[in-house]
């Protein structure tokens, strides 16, 4: 783990040297391509994998009773809020950190491990998720080039650094990792069960939305890139549109990984 932290710091430092550019309100929702041909092929591969595996699983998940799906979504979101809390603090957003910590404490106890959301009824409304990619953007790190990763989907140089760094600052990963190292299993499988459930929950909520994007796009690759970059920049600047709020922002977190 210590070696991983050292590697992360080096990558982060190099990223700042190459890509640093302050985020401004006038920043356009664009990014240069690292290797478009490879990215287009990777997106095609991801779509095939999605149609063969992830989409059928998501449809099967939808057959579960609504209370079970809602409870599962709430519980996973409650765990995910710990990563948001870490990034609230790194961003200096102490009001947001207080809201996140309060929601977690109430929903974990009164809400029975997050299955229910009594915190919202007590005035602590759910806010958008935060991750290290957003934090790096708040710090002024430029987007960098855009590319598509196998399985994980669209990302940028900045967000790719954030993807790796998220595991280092995610309390859920650290707890599961440390427990399993003590048991000498070294698998962290509980963490990946949690992440997998979160991804399936997202995919099931957005089956029609993604199908609409596929069916109505002249260039699906370009459409995904545009949606991804707009979503990320709005999250960094906390300027999500009113229309976007018609669906909980947290439901769209994993669009970064589709």
C-alpha cells in the first residue's frame, strides 16, 4: 500500500506539471483526444460487453421488488458517501462535509445501515457525490486528454489519476483491505461486491436513457464524450442544471464507468 501511495504521488505531481490549468466558468466542455482510434474500438468493445453481460444483469435486477431495490440503493449510497466525505474535506467544503457526515451517522444508525434515509426528513438532503477527479479539478488541475478505458469507460487524464487515487482515500476500501490482509486473504472482495452492486443499481436506473442515447446519436462516441465532459465539469463547479436534478445526481455517478 505504501508503494501504491508513492506511485500515486508521482503520477499526481507529473499530472500537475503537464495539465495544470485553472477551472473557470468559461471552460468549454471539450478535451483533446489521446488516441481516438483506440478509444473508439474500446467503446465498441464496452458496448458489446454491456449488451452481453451488464444490461441483462441490470434488467434482472429490475425484477426485484421495489423496496429491495430502493433499500439496496440507499445502503450502497450510504457507504459511497464516505468517499464523498473524504473529498469534501480535501476540497475545503466543510459545510458539505458536515452534511455528508451527519447523513451517514443518522442513516447508518436510525436508517438501519443505510437501508432507509431518515436524514433527508431531518433536513439533511442528499447532495451530489464527490470523487478525487472532481477534487483535482477544484484544485485547478486541467482536464487533460480524453480516452476510453476497457470496462471502466470514458475518462480523462485527470479523472484517470482520480480513479486510482479514490481507492487510497476511500474508507470502505481501506477497512475491507485491512481486514482481509489481517485474515491473509488479500482479495478485498467485499469492496468489489459493493462497487459491483452500485454499478448494477446505476445501470438498471438508466437502461432507457442509455438506449435513447444510442438510438438518437449520429456518432455515439462523440455523444458519450460530450455527455461525459459536460457532466464532469458541472460536477466540479457544482452547477448541475435544474433539468439534471429531475434525476438524482448520485444516480449518474457511474456514468463515468459505463
